[in-house]
């Protein structure tokens, strides 16, 4: 039986209602910590000076910075200059992506620990949240490891069907995101199940409740995209408070989405 989207929204609202103020305070604290981590570990934008120089030189030489013009400019560089440029790009991207993944894993684990706290009706305290978040991290890392061969196969398939590459990758990423989210929220109460069993149950839940899941996923992604677009015109690199506000909003959106999926999984288990 398909659970309606509106009934699940109401159930999610009732689930978090009693501790909503405490949850907001906890998420604000996490947003502050997240920004402090970014300030310490974010790669220095100054390292991208060679890339900015390349863009400026491309514009002055060819009148634009299109991909074709940049390719011509790179081809005109010496092998040593090319090596230095690619090394700079790779180093920055690697540091940035590593930090982004680490922060995403940590904040997701914290959101799951908050949900677990709501389930057990226990008072919020840092020690308990840290303990539960640590347990959730293992599940998240296992899910990411499974994603490595999955995306390898996905990109191979997309390269073989080049005209459909964008659609194949987009559909594959969406599918993985949905199953990943279901898997980690299902683990909040299903610690004793084996990895394969939890993965299979997540797939079964998606098949049974795909309408509600696709709708909440679309709203979740849409809100995150719109929020990022609204903030993109502003230079927020040096505005700590504004960055905290942006992080808090993203954390709150993610928390509500995870809670929605958790309640969906719980209601299915109860009905079964």
C-alpha cells in the first residue's frame, strides 16, 4: 500500500515537534563547527592563481574563455607549464572534494544521531550524539564503498552509449542517492541486520513507495539547488555568520528529508 505524501509529512512534523527547538540549537552548533573546519582545512584559493592567469591570458589572446580557446592556450604551453597547471588543478580539486565528502559524512551521521535520539526519547547530550554518530559513520562509509564499483560500471555504460550519457549518469546518480538515503536511515533501528539485507530492504521499500520517495527527493534537491542559486550572486567567502546561516539551512533541509524517510521506513515495518 502506497503511503500518501501528505500523511507522511504530517507524521514527520509530529515526530519532531516536541524537540524542534533543541534540534534547531543542535543544528546551529553543527553549522558553526562545520564552518570552523572549513576555515582551517579549506584549500587556499590563492593556489588557483595560475588558473586565473590562464583565463585572463586566454581572454586577452582569443577574446573569450571558451573551452576551445582554453584548449588552444593549453596546447601552446610548454610541457612543464602544462604539468604544473594540471598538478595545481588536481591538488586543489582533491583537497576540496575530500573535505566536502568528509563534512557531508559527518553532518549526515549527526543528523542520523538526532533521529535516533528522537526514537529513544533520550535527552540530547554531546556524548550520546557523538557515540551514535560514530556508529552511523561506518554505515555511511560502507555505502560510499559500494558506490565505487557502481559508478565505475555506470560511467562505462554511459561512455558506451555516448548520445545518452547525460541521461544515464543523471538517472544513475539519482537512483544511488535514493537508495543510499534509504539505506542509512533504515540502519537507525536495524543495526542487527547484515549489510546485504539492509540494502535489499531499502530496494524493496523504494519499489513499494517510489511515489512518495521520488517526490520528497525532488523537493529536497530542488530546495538545495534553489538555496544555492539564491546565494551564488554574493561573495560570502569572508562572511562567517552568513556561511553559518547557509550551512544551518542545508542541515535543516537534510534533517527533515532524512526524518521523512525514516518515518516512512518505520511505518512500513509497523504495517508489515
